[in-house]
C-alpha cells in the first residue's frame, strides 16, 4: 500500500462497501436468495466498476504488470469468476476466511509438531488438534468436551457415536450441559 496508496485505497474502499453490504444482509437475516438479490443489486455495480478499473490499469499502462500492484491486479483478474461467485450463487460466501483460519491452525500445529519427541507423540497431538478444531466448528467448548470424555470413558467406550463433539452434551448424565461457544 505504501507504493500505490491511492490505487490501494480505491480497491480497499470498494471491497469495504461490498463487505458492508454483506453486513446488512446478516443484520437483516436475509435468506440466501434475498442476499443474492441484494448483492446483485448493490454489490454487482461496485464489482463491475472494480473490474473495469483493473482492466483499465493495464490497458492504459498506468501499472506495470510485474509491479506489486500489477501482480495483485493480475491475480484478481485471473480469479475473477470464483471471487465473484457470491453474485451468481445463493449462499456463496464473500471469502474463504474460515478455510484460511483452519489452514493456519494446521500449519501452526505442523510447526509445533517438530518438537514432539516421538512419532507416537506427534500422532496423539494430531488427534487432539483434530478434536479441538472439530469442537470449535460445532460450537462445543474443547476443554469441557475432553474433560467429559475422561470422566465418562467407560460410557464412551460402550457408545462412542454418542460422544462426538456435536452431540456429547445429550449423553451427559444429569448435567447442566457443557458451555457452548
């Protein structure tokens, strides 16, 4: 952004407006079809303007293709169809941040795995990482879940399907239930 402040500001502000539109959709609890129509009406023109601006940067030779900004624009143009899927398919997200967060956890775990003393220790770490991430995805508290597995290990062995992160609260005997969130 330091090398192309005005250009970057234009791109970021345009994309910021698209994200604001998505926030409106969430605030109003729009259905996927309503959200699609809203984005087509409100965000579609913004994205069209951004696409035209990207193309003009190269056609009018305002940006060198091998500069940082040129490479970023080339990336956006190359991936324009998937990046604008939210304008064509109901329910399509604006970005894949949830996937990127999951990948970051896996990469962090891989880096931390270098310090396991044994292969078995690494496998156990992988297992716990998988359980913890699954708990996060389904809204269960990982600490409560793993504690419940320990406290009820005999019942877990008898019916493991009842003790999965998304349904273990129902298997807890006389418990107010785990913290969800």
